[in-house]
C-alpha cells in the first residue's frame, strides 16, 4: 500500500477527527483497553494509568520516587513494626459527595481482605494486613501479620474507594474516588473520558478533560502522535523512538526501569539442578546484543534481580559477562560437554527474545525448543506445580516482573522465597535457599534503612551466585508526548501519571 494511502487509513481508524483538538483536552493513546473501572479488581499497568486521575491513595510517589503524603498527612510505626498509625487529610470528599474519613479507609481495605469478594488485585494487601480499625474519624490503625518496613509503599498502590459506590455495586463500570478528575464516560472499545473535579482538595490540574484511547497497532500509535491526533502515546514501541527523537514537535519520555526480564530455570530438571549449568547459561547470554537488537538500545543489561528504580537496588552486583569459553568450561565440568535439550515457555509476542537465546545457547550445545503460548495458556503453564511442569516438559520460562510498590520485598519475595514456589507465588523454577529465606524475612522487617539495604544487597548477591535464572535486561519505559505537554511523567513500570 502506498505510504500516503496508509496514512489516510490510519487517520480513518482514529475516527476522522481534525488534526487539532481543544487545548484543554488531553488525549492519551495506550496499547490496551482498561479491564475494569474498579481499582482493586485488576493488576494491569495501563488500567492503572486510566484510573489514577480518578483515585488517590493514602501515600504516593513523587517524581523522585520518594513516598509522600496524599490522603494521609502522616504515619508512624510501632517499635516492633506490626502496628501502623495513619492520620488522614481532613475536608476531602469523594466525587459522589460523601466524606473521606477513617470509615472509608477501613471499607477499602476490608473489601480487599474479604476472600469472598475475589478481587484480582487483593493479594498484596492480604499478604501484609491482618486488620484495620479507627481510633477517631481521621485516624486509622493498621495491624500487620508481620513487621513490614515498606508498608508505606503498599499504601501508595492501594486506591481508596467510595464505600457508597461500592455498596451500590457500580465500581466496575463507574469509578468514584477523590482525585483531580471525575469519571464521565466509558465507551467500550473506543475511549474513556474524565472531567476535571472542580471540588478537588489539591492543586487544580490544567486540562479540563482527559480522553484515553487504545490500539494494538504500533504503526497507528506512531502516526497518531506525529499527526497531532493525540497528545501522548504509551508505551512507545522502540522501533519508532529514534525517528521521533528528532521530531521537533515531539518529546520522548524515558522512564527509570523497575521491570526485570529473565528466564526462570526449573531447578528440578536434572541439568538445571546443577549450579554450574545455570551459570554456564548466564555466561552464554550476550545481554548487550539482546538490548541492541531487540530493544534498539532502549534498555540495559540486567546484572542483578532488582531493577534500577526499585528501592535497595545495588549497582555493585556484577552478574555474568558474556564469556563463551567460561560457559563451555562449566558445561564440561558438569558433564554436559555435548549439551542437553531444553524447552522454554514464552508468550507468543515475546518469541523473538527466545529465538535470540536459542541461537546464543546453541553455541554451548544446548538445544532449545520454544513453546509459544497465548496469554491465557501461558499463565496456566508458568504457574504450574513441579509435577505439572515436569509433565508438560516446561524446563524454563521467559517472563518479567515489576513491583508496583517499588520495594525490594515485593520484587524478591514472590520470585525467590521457598514458600513462593508456583502456584503459590512466582518462584517459577522452584529455587530454594534457606539462608536467603532468612535474609529476606529479616530485611522485610527491618525498620533501619541502612541495615535493611545491606541485607538486601547480600540477598541480591546470593541470588546472582545461585543463578536460579538467566537475567536478561531491564527494559526502558518509553512514551512520546507533544512538545507542549509538560504535566505528564512516566512511573516505573510504564503508566503515565499527571504531575502533582
């Protein structure tokens, strides 16, 4: 198809709007439609982005990734780290006119703690919180199951909902929060529209409206931002980043990465039960070339199990440089000089990464078979038990992980604790190190940030040495904005947020 005709087709798909739109309307295009309007019933980054202008939390992250007050004004822990007292902001109302107070906080957390509700995003709260009570209308007391120093991080990713709206059963379609924007319309398959909350307690945002759109076509996103049809596209496919970087009407946002891509190795599969083999696979992985060829250099090779944006990330972890001679030597020592067969499960849209690894690992005679899976099947396979993975011959899994709360416990615990073996958690290769378990428990409970950081650094080094996975890269979050848009920033993990 001629390039000009293709451009007209893309604009037609956008709805044939004029090339400009009102300056007080902010239009954002994403790659996914929202799954729900209930902030507790999903775990999707781009659904979170749509709901963030509507909902607020007790704490939040500023652009330097510090935890700062939002609906809470201050908080403190008991000496043992079990009880947290949170003081609430007075004079705040939900969009339905009902007051924000201690009872609304209790209702928000109790619905998450209620296993009968079956809310998809409830697991983080259930793991940490035992109960919630009020000492007065503007003071809430949280009782935790165990000491948890990063509890303010958990508060930052827990949106406070209107109990009245929840009682009406309408939150999945009609969100009601306290944020700077009110829900206006959700036209399924097309857009979500939000309008400015004129009664907002904080700084009034500039755009009168936000309109969220979505497409799965990378070329459409690229055309829409260049044509001025939208103000922002997120995530920006790396293939378009270099060209847009030279467009004077467009600004690239590059986020600090929290997402870690890795291959979880099934340590119950005999060759992979040998640490020398696992280290050999790491030495045989050319991460620099992966980042260059697959990410167009919009990312960085992964050395440790924490992304750079995560609290307690240690840049001192060296990881495994590309060294085929060292890799082959370790394979020889382990008795696999002629290699072995190995299956890797991967999402269909990430098969290119697996194909690159297949070529790299063939140089040490590892014969990789790629199991390409659709998203629904993929989730079932990767969270299988040891017996299920043995039956399915799932020897490894290519996956990624990013903790929305940006704390080391929520990044390391689910992936590396013994009690987190799938299906109970995301320890997909059934790795177990009792000493690491003890260190992670100690660090999670430590209220002293200096000793906590030292413990997490030790934990990261142990994980690197044991090599229960092949760490690949930290992906860079990318978005493109019109040059005159200044009130958006990229939160690690990829969602666009309004500057506060």
